[in-house]
C-alpha cells in the first residue's frame, strides 16, 4: 500500500450510514460508480468476494448494504483498512490474505458476486485469476472487473507525470521488469513499489471468455489522474456472468 494512495483511504462513517439506508455505490474504474444494473437485484444476503480489493472501500460499503463480504488481498496493510472500518462501524466482514491466482481457501460455488477493481496490473498472468473466479462463483453468478487500458503503457512515465507530455516510449506488452532498468524503476516509483504489467485485451477479455464467462456489460472511463485522460480511455470495466441459474 502506497502512503497517501487514494485507493488506500477507507470510507468514512457517512458513506456507511448511507449504505445502510440503501443509498450506496462502488467504483471499479476511476471515479465512475458501477452501473446499478450490473449488481444482483438485491445485494442484501448475497455472498460477495472483493478480490484484490483491500483498502477499506468496496468491501465495507457492500457489507453495510447487507451483503456477506469477504475481502481478499495480498497486502496485509490494505486488509487492515477493511478491518478498521468493520470494527469502527460494527460490520460483519471477513478478510483473507492471499494471491488472486489461488483462491483455494474457498470451495467451489462459494459466491454470488466477485468484485475485482483495477488491480490486475500487479499480476503477471491473468488466466489463473479468471479460472479461479469462475470456480468460486455459483451458477448465474457475476464477475465485475476493472482494468487499465494497456495503451497507457506506451508512454514514458516521467514525461507524463512531471510535464503532462505524452511521449511514446514503450513497445507493448509492457512490464516494469523488462522495460525499465532497476535504477530507473527505483527512482520513479521507490524501492518497494509493486511491479506493474500491461495486459493485452486478449488476456483481459479473451481470458474471461476462455474461462467460460459470458461478457454482458462493458464500460470505459478516462484515467482519473493522468494527462492521457484528454486523449483516450484509461480504464475498462466488464460485467461477466457464469452460466447457470440466475439470481
């Protein structure tokens, strides 16, 4: 968890109070609330897995709305934010530490909904993630995913962040490990920064289809804090459904 990262700041009591009153929303991409029609008709009583979704945001809101929520993340510090909000608000919320490619703590068909906000840029291979999501969902269950447009990795990060200039530098697919020298990576992001990977749309969309999901919803949004926002969509989101009985 990066200090000051906005996706690591937990929601406040007023957000939880509204969710308890039935007025809630969550984000998958940028600041855009997820289309309400992407959720089950009634969230209360649903088993929800917030996948790689620590930080005290989506999980506590859904728990306050009445869902039975498990937050799964590979960062103890991110999970601690969810635990803090749950304790502060008296929410029934479970946290589990682990790798999104291995959901073995959960039996088959454990969840009605998987919420997977923008985070798979930190995962080197996506096929296991989609397979595991499919396995742990019940028939008719839904996977909501947000991810980066891989084209944002074309640009030199320093020119983009320091001067707002879109300087094409990197051939895709991109990885911090293959496209940057170690010293440059440390200078740009710090010694303990997680490694980022661009993923092709074949890995993102085709991977979900290969895992036997049907993609039934798609959305896009500009990157919330980059100069790319004036030129292209920085984020994509999908609604994907596991075949079987509906909710």
